[in-house]
C-alpha cells in the first residue's frame, strides 16, 4: 500500500489495516490519499481519498439566508446548514412578538465552547421604536430561551450566544413605550418631592434657630 498527503504515491509499504499518519501543519482542509496493490502488482489507478477540515479558534462559517456562525473552538468544521421553518415550534415568550422567519441551524462540526449566531432581519418588519428591544430566542428543551448578545441596527443583524444549535427566532417587546415614559416621569416627580422636602427641613431649622435668638434678645 501507499499513503500520501498528495495525489502522488512516493513510497510503497506492506499492507496494514491501521496506520498512524501525520497531516501537514496548519488549519484548513487536509486530504489523505491511498493506493493498494496485490502480489500480482495490480493496483488502483486513481487513489482513494478522504478529507478533514481542521480548524481552530473563532472560525466563521457562512450559511444560507445571510446567516453566519462563529465557533469559538473547533477541531473539525464538517458541515453546517440553515433552513427556514414553516412555523415556530412554540408560542412567543411572554411580552414579546415574533418577527421574521424561524431558522433551524444544524452542524456536524466537532466543537467545544460557545457558538455565536448572527441572523439578519428586515427593518421594515419591526415597528417604529422597537428595534432596540429585539431579542434572539433559541428553542431548547421544549422552550424559548433569550440568548441575545447584541443588535446591530446599522447592518440590521442580531447576534446570539449559544452552546448548541436548533431552531432560532427573533421578537420585539410588546411593552408600551408610553408606559415606560410615564414611569420615568413618575420617578422624576418623586425625586423633585424629595428635594422639596429636604429644602423644607433646612428652612424649618433656620427659622427655629432665628426664633430662639430673637427670644434671647
């Protein structure tokens, strides 16, 4: 048999069912080629081959639908894919409304640690004033989980951080912006009342001291 890291056989050796083999250094796709021949010197003309994609840290993989994922640590990128689901696997989390598509992202990569998932969204599908409340949800163990890391309003993308892949969806908060404004105004009013109360206390102390001085005179 003959084993090689290139498509050219350079050295024949006795057949063995297993063999330790050193791949070329560095990341990327590595291909190993093999030839076999019998005692009659009959051999395969084209080599048998197999490949593996060796990688390392923070490896980006671009998927369909303008989605991309980044593996924080991966030894074999294998194949990853994304597909649009016909419907959500579960209803939206309380206080949120789904927007855009639901994506099922899968991989056979050999990885450890974190995966960063970035999905684009149509700004026109998000109500005015709600873009800042967008969240990414990950369907895991029969429920949606908020995995949002950041929202890039300039590029209309949202990024989440996960340790596994499955369906993903996006949603915005249904909380009324007017109620938030009213709440913030109420806090300001309370702060003003506290300030007036403090001033009143100091004014009372001043008047009391002045009254005592006048009585002594």
